[in-house]
């Protein structure tokens, strides 16, 4: 291909998943004079097409309606004003399952929001929408035989008293399914079993082993609240649900979940144990009897689906206890489950969480990016993922990998803007993984084309991620120094950075960052990334403070150990603690002990007493210098001044690190810790602590109490 034309094409077409072959000729064709001819060619692979735009007409050939549709998407992306380049394209997908998962269970999505995502999916040749419709925190699909599933299970009361929820009527589901089908997208529903079923059990307690009435489950995690796998009523319920589901979804596969099922209740349930005995489910070196009970439950689900001519697909935990014949696996806990399933001739969809396919993971430094569930899946990491593991290719089993999918779990995606921010532009990388021949992938070329795709998102009102400048070794918005310091920045992908030092907001014409910024006096940095088309990403503000080291306290004025107390109550913030609150002294040996005043119970948090606690004591600074502090607790005071304030934030990953200049010796520390749930995050999951590291060190260590 002519190199000049290659550059021109890259500048105008946006992210077209790279075709099998593309030949670009000199010149362009005026669209207004074009005559487009569509020809059916049965020799072209399903979903594939050819485009010949080299004269006064465009000839499109395909064997299916989907192929013609995808050809139109490519032609639309080739447009540059009223022209398209002269080009010949031969194109067909690498994988038949090109998946995109949405999770309205944790945070509800409107029908309009789903359609908006479908519109973008179809433009980039994604053909499967995995619609996660039931979970512990919400049942989102109307089932007419069981109205309480949505009347009760469709709503939850959050810790702060607000109510969150919603569900889709069957008419709305038909509307979405048709809307997707018109764009050649198959909607695959997920109905979770036997775990992740708390919302269903809250509506119908007889579904669980203990028959106990649950309260709303407003925290994230995998509770020990699961369907009773021993009783026949559970399978009667599931069959009745599936009977209505299959009428709404014409998909070949129905997803049944099968993941993260806690089995402790089954061990104690006489009905489950009787089922284990009657079915001869005996533990062996690989699986427990309860794991085999889950396999039994999955097989029963497969038989239910078979009655309606459907196939079962589930998360890789359905391998536990042995995989039922004909079942397909979504491999999310890495590739091992998918490799095991494909090796035994089962179809697989690869969606390994830490290999890039979980878009609820961070796109950059957790200290500057909006809070997520954790881990790091950068755009480059996503793009470089190959769904066919080398071991399967060597075994000749690669054909069992039917596709690849991104998953968008919404625990920390509180609204549509956050969902879009986490999806894009990583979804473009997914599209290229799923469609493009491996040998044609090139990350640098992808980045050049991606900017045009992002400009289209701007026109459509879609939010997307632009990297936020980071500091090597961990970002911090409160930098301290004694004599002199320099502040360095980097980005997760090559981008121009612009900044100001006078307090004004940076613009595209502000000073360009080219190297570390040196300070001998206090200052303020405002810095952002700039795209090639003149859009700025989020602006970071970094305060740089010249400090005289805070004086240490004489040992004679300090006490040894910690003084701690607690007061019981349901508090969102320290301001909720009444002035006349009753405090009880509690003996603790370390700051983390405040988190053990109640035993963490991820399954039934409301069975515990909520409380606020505080502890204060003295810690030793080994050498005069600058120290960085980090904590996930609510408030940290150093020498009686607030250093870290995490109140009213999701404290899963604190973003309020601070640097302080401290003199060698003893300094006072106080923490205020509240056991509550903010944004679905149960603060008992992590123990309170204060971590510190000296400037120049790599690792944080807990402060050492005097």
C-alpha cells in the first residue's frame, strides 16, 4: 500500500477492525455521484464482505445480510466529507462470538442507555450483547409467574436509606432484543444460579436452604445466600423462569451464571445432603461432594434448556464437578478454565479478567482514576490480548475458542457517564481483537485510527477515557519538599501533556510538558493530556508545598500504646456522631484492631453493630525528611492536623495521599474509623491502618506505634 495513502486513510477512517486485506489506490470518489451495487456471493464467509470502490460505483458483495450491514459500517467510516478513498477490501471476522457484557443488576441501565451502547457496538461489528439480568443486588427481568421477583427483588435500600432499582418489562425486553437484532446483534440473557441469587431469595425465601427472610443486599461480594440445590422446588422455579425467558430471547445460548457459589449452607442442609447421597455424588481428589452437587444442578439446567432447543453457557466454575455435555464455558478467572474446556471439545468464550477483558478494572493509576473494583487493564494490555492460548493452538484445539468478550461489571459504575468512561476506548480494542486477523494487528496503527473514532463518540455524546497524567512510583496531589524537588509525569499511552503553574486551567495552547518540573518554592501544577484533535482530558491539580519539618514531641509528653474508643450507631460521616454520644473504651494493640471490633460478615452485614471508633497514639519518624502517608480509613490526623480525609468517598482505594515534612522523633497520629457501607463498599472488608514511606522509598509500611 502506498505509504502516503496509508496515512491519509488512517487519519479519516476511525477504528475499522482491520480487514483480511485492503488495497488503497490514489484518489477519492465523490459520494453524491456514487451508485452502490449489492451482490450476493455465497462463497464469502458468513458476516464477511468485499468492497470495491475504485470507479464511479461501489460494488459490495456478501453472503449474508450481516455481511452487507458490516460493509455499510465500513463505508460510513471511510467517508471523508462527501468523498471516500478508492479502495478494495476483503473482510471477514476472526471470531464468531464478539461479545459485550452489561450489568444493570448493581446499577440499573435504562432502555435508552442500552440502545445507545447497541448503536456503538453495531458500528464496530460487535455481534453479541450479554445481558446480565439477575444477581444478589437486583432482579431485573419481569417474570409473570413470580411477580415478587421484581416487586421485591428489583429494588434495594442502600445503607444511607436511598432506594435503588428498576426492572425491564417483557415488552421492553422484546424492544431491546429487536433493536439489537435489527443491527445484527444477538442478545444472550444471563439468569444466575445457583449462587448470586440473593434478590430472588429475598422475594421467595423458600428457594434457599434455611428458608430465612433476607433483607436487601446492598454490598458487593459473593454472599453465602444461594439456591437450595437439593430440593425439587428450586428446579421447578428455574424451569418456570426459563419458560418465560426463552420466549423473549431467541438466542442459541442462555447464560446460567454458575460462578462464585458459596457451598457452606449445602454442607449443613439435610435436603442437599440427601440429594448428594441419592445421586451418588462422592468427593474425590479433584472435587468435593458439594462441588459435584453444583455440577448436578448445572446438568439439570441444561436439560431444562434442551426442552426449548437451547444450549447452556456459564462461567468457568461450571467445570467444578465435571462439565455437562454440550455446555459452553466463559473463561473469566484467567484462561485455565477455557483451556480445560476446549481440550475436552467444549466451546469457549475467552474473557479473562486480568488479561484485559474486564473493563471494570483501572485504566491508569488508582490514585487519580475514578474508583473501580481494582487491578489494571490499560488500553494497550487489552489490545495485545490473543484469545487463542498457545497451548490450544499447539493441540489443534484453537477452533473451540468461539470468541472473546469484554465484561462491564457495574459495582462502581454508578451512572451512564461512568459506564461509558470505562468502556471507551477499550471497546475499540476489543472490536479489533474479535475481528482482525492476528497478523494485521498493530497497536501504533490502532492508536492513529482511534482518534477519529473518539471524535465520533464526541458527536454522539458518548463519554470516553483520556489518560490522566500520572507520577512514576504512584501519584499524589499533595507534594512536600524541604529545599528543592522535581515532579515528573507519565501517561498510560503516548500523549501530549499541557500544564499551567499560575493557577489557571490549562488549554490546548498551554505549556507542553517535556520533562520534570523543578520547584524551590511552593507552587500549583494543573496538568492534563491533550488529544491530537484538541480535546483535553481531566485536569489534575497538584499542590507542591515547601515545608519546614514539623517538630517532634519529647518522649516524656507521649504515652505508649494506643488509646481507643467506640460508639455504636449507623453513621455515614463523622458529622453524624451526636455530641452526646456514649463512647466505650476498647483495648487495642494496633490500629488495625479497630476493624476487628466486629467480625466481618460479607453475607449478612446487618447482623452486626455499626459503629464509629477512634484511636490515637504516637509513631516514630526514623529520620528527618519528607514522608508520604496513605490510609483507607475515614480521617487521619498527624500532629493534630487533618492529613487524610476520606469522608463521603468510596474508600476501596484511597486517593488522598499526602506528603509531610517531619522531624526525626515522635509524632502524634489519630484515626477516625467508621464501619459503614458507602457506594456498596463495606468498610470492614479492609482493616484500618496508616501507611507511610520516606521520599525515595518504593514500599509503604505501617506506622510503628510507640
